[in-house]
C-alpha cells in the first residue's frame, strides 16, 4: 500500500508540473527581418532603426507585449529566411498573385507605385511594355517585386543589382538604359547614389501594389491574426494615420 501511495503522489506531482509548464509556456520567438529601404526602414542620423513600417511594427509589438529584435538584412537573405524558417516576418513586401499562397500577410501598410526611369536628357520613349523590352538593359533590384514582375512578363533585358542605388549609378554612367524604382523613392535613391532626382525622368508607369508584412507559411495563424487585429486597432484609433502623416503618406 505504501508503494501505491508513493506512486499516486508522484503521479500527482507530475501532473501538477505538467500543468505548470503548460501555463508558463511562452509565445515563440519571432524573427523580424527588414531591409534598409528609406522611408520604410532605415537608420537615422543617430544610427537608430526607424521608418514608417518600423514604427508600425514596433507599435504592434508594444500592444502585444512582444520584444523580439528587428534585424536588418539584404532582401534576398530575408526571403530565404521567410521561405525556410517558421515564425519569420519580412517587411515591407508587395503582395502579388504569385506570392499570395507562399506567405501569410499582415496589412496592408500602404500602396506603392513603380515606374521606369531614364536619364533626364534621354531620347528613349516607352509607350507600352513591349517597347521597354527593346531599349537595352533595365536595372532592377534583385529578387524584388520589380525583378519578379518584369521577369514574369517576359523581359530578358534585366540587369539585376544588389540595390536600387546601384542601378541608378549604372544608369548615370551609361551601363543601362533605364531602371525601375518606386515613384516616391526616386529622390532617396538619387541621393544614395550621389545624384539628384532631376537627373532622371519617368519614362513609363509600371504598376501599383499594396505593401504588407509577410509571414512564413508555417507560422501559427493565431499569431498573424493577433498582429492583424492590432494593426486594425491602430487604424481605428488613428495612431496608424499619425505614423503615415509623419512620413507624408496620408
């Protein structure tokens, strides 16, 4: 009987410990990735990570009590993490039909328009997409929505670079005929490349896409729902609008 009593006590303690562990179970660590892409994500003069989407993400984290660190990585590395690792977040990403089933989505954050730009004194004229396929090399940011969309459309004259600023520099020294950029990002790209926005001109409107926070497919959908719910709360209480206005995106 004594042995049975001891076994019962041990079983009770084991059950209690199991319940305690379940109660103390914490949320998984989230891997939050972004690229350096002003004004969405960038380092300010004090080397502090900031930007429109960074502030949105940080406010969602504050509301949910999440303190995981945001990591700045090259876009291609962020994509690789997103494709391979659970609980991975990458921002800011254009949501397209091709990407729809690959990831889960938090947003939209904002909409962005893209265009093809040529040198300000260029005589190149682009009246339709087919014209753009014949103008020479077009600079695109490797693995970005511009690269993926134009590739899908049959462009074989793409010059893939590690940054948009690199494409801008190539354009100015005559190595490419045009480059693809976000309309609101041209001035920033030009500055990073050491030039002025007036050094280029819009040659053709490409497309418009909504931007989201992308989440790896094998992340718990409940976490994504929490983030989306917090974002919706931000939109309702106007804190989201306040961030947009700060970056002239209202």
